[in-house]
């Protein structure tokens, strides 16, 4: 997994910092986006190997970001990291093409497993 580039999109800076620390410890190169709009811009320019994405963000929600990213690249690897627990929403995201949904608060092993699986 080392050397892979991950875009972390979450409007909560504490979550972005936590994810960055956990992922960099595993050898990933990370970039952060505090908004959905910024995530789309960075995806365009950097073409990361994987995107972690929160669902609830201002303006362009995680659901909207998923739609845009999958239009740009239908093979985009996206793992949702969210506090959203409503099954119909997580099921819809998986139907759309998201690789996995990790619920906050999460254990680091659960996050690593989701990312490893998405990168296979």
C-alpha cells in the first residue's frame, strides 16, 4: 500500500488531521480538502489512488462529490468515513460505486481494512 496517494475530504479539521496521521503512518501520501468543491478540484489535478470522504459537508455534500468523481472517473476508489448511520443512505452510496463505508468513531484497523480492500 505504501506510496499510494489519498485525498482526505472532510469539513472537520480534527477528522482530517486524524486520518492524515493514521494514513501517513502506513506510508500513504495524503492531501486534505475541507470542502466538497475543493475535493473535486484536487481530484481533477492530482488523480489520487483513493478518496476518503465525509457525507455531511456544506454546499456540495459527500453524495454530490461521489456523483461528480464517478463521472470524472467511473473507476474512482472512494471510501466514505462518516457518522451517518442511516442504512438507506449507506446502501445508496454502495450502489453508486463507493467501495466501503466506515462509521465514525472508527477503529484504525477497520479503516485500514477498508482502504486495503478498495485498493485491491
